[in-house]
C-alpha cells in the first residue's frame, strides 16, 4: 500500500487550541472582546484570536492575529508566538514573516521566526535565524529542519543534544527516529519512536509514527499489540489510524478484514475533508479488491484511471494504477500521468514507474536500466530484485549480471515464490542448475511458473526427460488459468532449449518428441508485454518468431 512519511515539527507554544464546549468557547470570546475594547494591546488581540480559533471562526481569528502581531514588539514574546501560530495554521504565514523579520529576536522569537520561515519554504533562512543560539528547544528545531532537508546525519547530533537537555521532548525523539530509520539504524529508530509515543501518550500522531515504523520492518506482532493498547486507551480512530490497522491486518494474513477497514477509512477521510488521504485510501482499496478477486483487472484499471482524473497530483493513485495496467495500449495513459508527476516523485518511485512503462512498451533495455536503478534504491524490496533479475536475464540474456543480483537478493531479502523463481532461473542459466533446483524445492506448490522453472533447471542439468515432463505439467496447469499461457510456455521452452545448447545431435529428436505442441499466437500478442519480451529475446539471439521445437 502506498504511503507517505511524516516528520514531527516542534510546536510554537505549549498552549494547545483544542476542542472546547461551544458555550465555554463563546464565553471566552466575549471576555476577550471586552478586554480588547478596554485595552487593544498585542496580548488582548492574541487572546481574542485564540478564542475565535477555538470556535473555528477562521476569518476573525486571522484578523485578530494580524492586529496582535502589528502591535507587538520583541518584548511581547507570548503574544507574537500565539499570533504567528494562528496565522501560519490558517494559511497566512507571510503576514507573520513580514512582522517578525525586522524584530530584534530573543531565542524564543527566533524559533517562532524559524517555524514561519520553514512553513514558507525558506528553510535556509530558518537555520540562519537559529545559528549561534543554544538550548534544547533550539537543538530540537534545528534537528527538525535538517530532517526536513533529509540531512539525517547532521540532524542526529542536534536531536540527541535536545533530548539530553530535555528528555521529555517527544518531537525530538520522533524526529531522531525518522533520521535513524532513514540511515538504516532501524532498531534504534523504533526504540526512539517508542520513547516519543510513551513520552506523550495522548499524541496520536506519535503513536501512528511508531506503528508505521513497526510495519516497515514487518514487526506485525508488536504493531498489533500497539493497536490494542490504543484501543484500550480510548483513542478515537481517524482515517489515518484505520489505514494503519488495515495494513496490520493485511500483513497478518487477514486481507478481507483489511479491505473492510479501508472502507471505513475511506468514509472517515471524506468526513474529515482530507482529499489527499481519500485518494490514497481509495486507490489502495481498489487494488486490494483486484488482488482478492473482487473485481477483474479491467474494472480496477477503470476505477484507478477515474481516480487519476480526480486526483492528478496524488502519487499513490499513480502507483496503484501502475500495478494494474498490463497492456501496451495502456502505456500512453500511464506515461501522461507519470510525466505530470515526475518531478514530485521520490527517486525509488520514479524508477519503479519507469520500469513498468518500459515493460509495457516492450523496451527491454529501458526495463533493465530502470529495474537496476529501482533495485539500487530499494535493495530490501523483493519486487525490485525480481524485476532486475528478470530484465537482465530473460530480457537481455546478461545472465552473469542477473546471477549476481539474484545471489545478493537471496542472501539479504526475505524469500518469496516470485523472487525464488526469478533468482533460480538466472542461476540455472548462468551455469548452476543444481543450486537452482535447491532454491526452487521449497516453492514447488506455488504454481505452474515455479514448476516450469524447475523444468528449466533440470534441462540445464541434462535431465531431459524430467525437464520436458515438468514443462508439460506446468503448461497443463497454466492453460486452466489462461489458454494463451500454453502458447507462451511453448515458446519459452523452445528458447531455453536453444540457449542451453541442447538442440543438436541425438538430443534434438528426443526434445522434439517430448516438446510442447506449438500453439498459434493470440491475436493480441503485440499488446502483451510477456509476448513482447519473448519476441525481443528471440530477435536478440537471431531466432525466428514465433519460435518452436
């Protein structure tokens, strides 16, 4: 499921504008209005701005905050901080910036100015305003700014200094967790995230940050335990927390329950008026419905294409659409969406979409190049490893390079049927069929693809009769799923026999007698990437198309 990371910004003020009973909020507003009438100072205007904000009267809150900050001096630290926070929260950070810029700044006001500058995208200016200043809160905010710029190594020292001076700084603990996680120190990161969530147990954002890290490392048991703790503490579920719960259920092998939770999360995101999260949830939900067989691929593609039109700037929708497209004719739609979002995508997501596009378009060189980029960026991702092995091996016949990637992946990544299959394919073709057979043995009940690859390994080990029999069995199973798979399997078998150098002398007669009977190509083969990959491999080797024994 596509998700996004979150960083915790230290708050401007210890005062939190939370939900209040309407009558009490109105009483506070009336008192604040009275005080402004008696004495219109920076302080009284700031308190009035707070009262309006508590009533969700945004226009009057901003107006009062502007009045406060216009009257304020450097001595009015609390008033300036309150007014700046309200202006920033309500989309008018520029007014706060303009008022703060000429002021002589104490450390407290420098932090306020840094917050506003960062909100406006002026992070370098924010860092400059804190240069030469000391104290735990300064260190905490510098650490946050560095994390936001992905300068994780630099951030760690500042955040640790902040926590040494003020151990109860939950934001510093969470930002330290984000930095450590990005640097690969995942156990330390999770420990710091746990510290953050326990330091401020009422902060749902911290608990969810901790949960997301647990899920990233696959610690489903601890994630489930944390969800139970939150339930018992009476934390009200929102859209984000429901998504986290869905991910836990999915990783626990409960996809039906995950799908139901995503439905609840979608409804909640709509009620929260959060279109970014709504789009992400809706896209993940459609993909899960397809993966569970609730809808067919074409239905999933149509639903996700519709979501892309509604949410053209949402990368989660693009990634899910990328997962379900499977025809060359669908590549232009994906390419248009990709080009629109290209600059906003992370490097790993960009490499993934480029790979998928190259595969759809039948570009074997492009598929290999982008798959390698993707794998370099996500060396712990089995899908990236499988893609690199497949593109290098079957796509370009660069078997030694494919073997190298395969061995690295098998040593460092949790195995799966797909990864084991592709790795064994490459290792067998690189000259190590016995190793390939050992890799495949635990996965023989995973489907006809693994059985066919075991047939390949047997052929590479000169076990002709067994290898050809396994191919026949795999083709029969494949045909029950998709009739065109038999045509594909027959071409694969013919290609492998030739690549292994078996199609000569006495063996040729044996192989022809036991080979799969050639089947005509499907009418739409030019629109199908699996056939295009095989066609390119045949042409690369100078073989005829379609190939047969």
